[in-house]
């Protein structure tokens, strides 16, 4: 099993999750984080830290967001580790209320 970052993180990137991860499993893109499954030890500590409830166990990923499991792997292997909390993105509060954001995901390395 691993944990997966989902659509609600896009354009928010609060990064509270990063600070609690004991294995530094998070990778950072321009407007989203991904979890490297090989580093995730399934501790679930990050889940309750996320203000927009973006992190799920892969077994609990809703069907309509199933593509995020594979997407986390692909992006995590393109992006660099993030090991400390940083400021959220501008307008994170506004984007936290937007449900459909997948088309806004930026995949290039940050
Ligand atoms: Fe890190 Fe634990 Fe979250 Fe995996 S479940 S990303 S190890 S905090
Ligand atoms: Fe994203 Fe939530 Fe972490 S918004 S950066 S998964 S705290």
C-alpha cells in the first residue's frame, strides 16, 4: 500500500503534510505534491495534516480519481523532494473550494 495525493491539492499546496512525514516521501511540482510510493511507509500521519483532505490510502482512492495513483508515481519520479513546510500558493484559500482542478495541474519540474 501507499498514500496518494489527490486533486484537491492542486493550486493549494499547503505543505503541512511534508513536516510530519518520517521518510521525506513527498516530491514537489509547481502546483501539486506527489508521494513517492517506494519511500512511503503507510504511517498515515500526513492524512490529518492536510487542510483540504487531499491525501488518501491508495486502497481508498475514489473511483473517479483513480488516475491519481499512477500520476503520483510518475510525477514523484520527475520531481525533487520537499522536506520542509513552505508557504501555500497564492489564493490557496480560494482554490481550496474548487473541486475540478485536474486540467490546471502543472507537470514540469519546479
Ligand atoms: Fe509520509 Fe506516512 Fe504520509 Fe507515507 S503515509 S507520505 S510515510 S507521512
Ligand atoms: Fe497538498 Fe495538502 Fe500537502 S494541500 S501539499 S497534500 S497539506
